[in-house]
C-alpha cells in the first residue's frame, strides 16, 4: 500500500447529510489529499446551499489539482435528489461509489477509504441485499472482519468491538459460537497490534446475558461457549479477560484497564460509546486488507431536508474519521 496515495471519501446517501459533511470537510486543510467519490453536481449544489467557499473539480488520476480545490471522482446519480427524501433509484449509484473506493484502495490508487452514512433500507428497497458497509466490504474482499468504534471518555480512549453486528436481537444467541468468539478476539488483538501499535493489547469480553449469566442462572452461553473460548486464548498468550458483565465493564475506571471491550451484540456496546463520544466517534473495520473508517451516525434526513439544519450539522465524526484514517494508513506495513 502506498501511504502517500490520496484518501477516498464516499458521499453516502445522496438525500442525507453525507454530501453536506463532505463539503464541510473540503473547507479545511488536511495532511493528506482527499478525493470525493460521488455525483459532482450534487456536491456543487450542496456547496452552494451551505455557502461554502469550496471549488469542486473533477478528479483526474495522476494529475494534482490546484490548491484549495476539492477533487471528485464523478459517479452520476440516476434520479434528481430532493434533500431529505429517499429514492431507491439512486441506490445502485451509492453502491458504485463504495465499489470504486474499495477497488482504488486495493489497487493502490487510494491509501484508505472514509465512508459517509448510507441508508440501508432504501438500498434494500431497490432490490439489492445490503446490511451495512462492514458486511459489504467483507463480502467484496472475502475477509473476516470486526466492527470497532473508537471514542473517548474522561478516563481515556474507549474502543468497542462487536462479536455480531447487524442482526436482530432474537438471532444473536444462536450466532454466538466458540469459533466466532475466538475469531473476533484474534482479529481485534492482531489489528490493535498492527494498526494501533499496541504491543500486547488488553481485551475485555462481555458476557451475553445479564450479569454474565449469573453462574448459569440467567443463561449458559457464558459457561458453555464464551468462557472456554477465552480460556484457550489465554493459554495461547493473549491478554483477554471475561466473560464480564456488560453493565459494569463500561464503568470508566474499569474500561480504562483495557485497550478494547468486545461486546456480544450491537446494542450492548455501541450505546455506551455513543453516549460518551457521539458526534466524534469513529467506526473502523478491522480485518480488511485496506484502511476503512466511517462516521458514528446515520444519514440525518431531517437535517439534510432543511438548509439551516444542514448548515448546523456537526461534522466532528467525519473529521475524526478522516484524521484516524490518516493516522492508520501510515501505521500499516
């Protein structure tokens, strides 16, 4: 990977807040060249709406743009966009931007990709199965991946990884296997070492049930699945603790003992991180052959629909995602 290559920024759902945030991104100077991936006319329209002093120009590979411009690899939309109003007709173009960013990263054209939020429902309404960026990128690369969000508390950095991601809660218990727990911990440990330069990561693993099962009284997954997996990992030299009750492991004094907390499911871990860092948290996909970061929020259709709302939208999470991508791309071998 060429760490000096540009970073690809996908604009996300065209009716959402993503294009507006991309324009806000272009108003700042960054320690890397940023290339927008999306409809150039839509981004120009949003720049006018925001009254942003940004000159948006076509991206031409191999040619540097003039200082103070935002380069965009143009992927035209099929249907005119009304901010705040979803249209399945543009779903194919949204996925095309993800494919372009990923292909560019794999080919060395880009050094990382940062994704603005997409609307999963409208992509599925268009007849294309889509459960999220994480799963999409895993399928395209054939990689086994883990979603991790990075934020902070008063006690220090907070990293939360997920054993399962976008599953209905009713499907989670059957999905938790010894092999899955083992694989998740290994990916987190390997990536914290390789990308975050933590020599011997300290990892906490939550139980599935309240109070980590209360010695089997509230469920046996901890006894029969999670604990055996963690015991084997400890024998192999990994610094992993658990299964721990999720209601206490996130207490700042406890969480600060670890470099990452692994939750069993989406809403076990992410509400805590978002409460502490919403608007400044970053989603990182671990296990990919590329660097990919993303925002910690959704498409905010209500803000996008209103010009004043779009101007007041907080770009902090996208800024943090770009900053982390710049850091991580230089840490890869």
